[in-house]
């Protein structure tokens, strides 16, 4: 992607991906799902997950998988509220950008 991806957009994408799973999901799957939208490394995503956890948008728990622990992430109520805000902001932002690309002028 030729456009820079800021922290807020990464937070929004990660919250959207994790929110699709009622019981939460694990880091590798989150990475794979995010990569469907943009190219990003695991070393970029794990700080995003930690930041969202620190901001109380994600809760974390471990679950056994093939004899070892796997860390799962689940969106909190606060995270869902933040995702709703991001979604509204994204719709407004992308609408304005689309108007500009299509030759119109925003008011």
C-alpha cells in the first residue's frame, strides 16, 4: 500500500477483526486477517495489541492448544465503543476523500 497507515487506523482494523469472534481470537489469526486488508508484520501488530489492552479495549486470556498456551484477545465493552467511534469517523472520512477523488468539492 502506498499510503501510510497510522496508529488509529491500525487500532480500528484490529478491533474490527477481533470483534468478529465472540470468544476472542489469537495473535497469528489476527495477523492473517489484518493482512487481507493491508500488508503488516507481526512485529507491528503485537504493539497494537498491547496498546489496545493497556487502553482497556481488549482483554487477554490464555487457552491450551496442542499442549501449550495460546494467548487470546477479546474486545471489551470499551473496545466496542471505540470501534463504533472509529467506524463512524472512517465512514465520514472516506466519503469526503471519495468525493475529492471523483472531482467534487466537500463543504
